[in-house]
C-alpha cells in the first residue's frame, strides 16, 4: 500500500515541477475548456488589488493579469466571470467555468475537491478603525470581540480554533461573515464589528481607499498561506496546459515581474506540500 505522505509528495512534485517543465516544452493548444477556445475564469471581482473592476469597469488586478498572460500562452481567449467567493469551488466543480483565479488559499479540505496549481503566497492582517481604542496585534487578542470576514475565508477556521482554546473563559470570538470584503469594511466603519481579518494586501488597499479611516493594527503577516488556481479534478488536459503556460511565463520572466509588481512571492514545493497535507 502506498502511504498518504508518498502520495502527497508525488502530487506536489507533479503540480510544481510540471509548471517548470513548461519552459522546455510547447504549450498544449488542445486544452479542454467549457467553451472551445475560451478560458472562462471564476473570480470574485470585489477583492483589490488581486481581482476587481477598474475605473473603466474592466477586470483588473494580479489574478486578472496572470490569467490573461497564461491564456495567451495556452492559445486561448479569456473571459472573467464575477462570482462570489463562497460559490467558486461549487462553480468549477459544476463546470460553470474552467478555473478559479481568486486568491484561493490552498487548504487540505479544498485539495480534496479541486486540483490546485500553486502560484503565490501571502498572509493575513487585522484592521480596525483609526478612531478605535482597541488595536489588536494578534488573533489571541480578539477574544470577546466581533470580527468581520469575507464569507468562506480560510482563516475563519483559525479564529475558531483560537476561540475554542485561548479564549476559554474570556469570551468567544464572534465571527461575522459578509459576502464581500468591501461589505465587511463597511460593517467595521459602521461599528457592526470590532475588527476585520483579511488578506494583508487587500487591507493595505482598503486603508488607502478609506483615506486612513481604516488602519492595520497587526504588525506581521498572520497565517502565511499558499494561493493556488483551482481546477476541476477531472480536467487533466487543462491542468497540464495551464501548468505549461505558467512554466513559459517563468522562463520569460513575466511571472516574476507580476510577483514584484504586487509585492508577493512564489511558493516553494515544500510550502505547497505543507499546505495540502492534512
């Protein structure tokens, strides 16, 4: 019998090394997509700087730029479908679109449902209003507080664990979930929650857009995570084509330019392995 650790190791090598191999092999022109010749991307376009509508009402951000470049390498046109975050995995499994590109954190339970192609790593911060006297720097300081988050976020499980352990006798962390990150911020500004937990780059953008009314109170990246594209597990052709496309972008340097532009980094094989291991 093959051990689960060996299976995970093999999966990691396939996912990471295959994208590198794309630099030495032609990209498949016969990728299997919902609509022939078109790569349909599910993404929550309320999540700047990764995924959002720009002033011209066009999709923009890191994930949009990356997927546009990858589709070109794969010989496909690209279309972005604005989809709320909690519906993304359901959508790709139901072939509503071909791939998720929406700052989707790699988690073991998600890896059981979809195939991941890792492409970025980031972390989480805590935000409060500038006028608030409560300025938490760590999740353990959120006991007895109302904390807002985008619905379905990976860090909610971390907060619940803190609530069940550290917060015993201090009051639970009351997690309030909202459909989008901007709605969570509105709840924070309105006093509906005491703090907001969100991706660090997203909160930096929020602080800028609110003119400093929202500030980041944490002092380090919390819960560092690997981010991946999500695909239907049955669509190996498209997985292979997109891995090869990413490999091409690595070889040309375009991938690294995007990482630098958005101040994020590429995950290592070891980090991806840790992220998908239960």
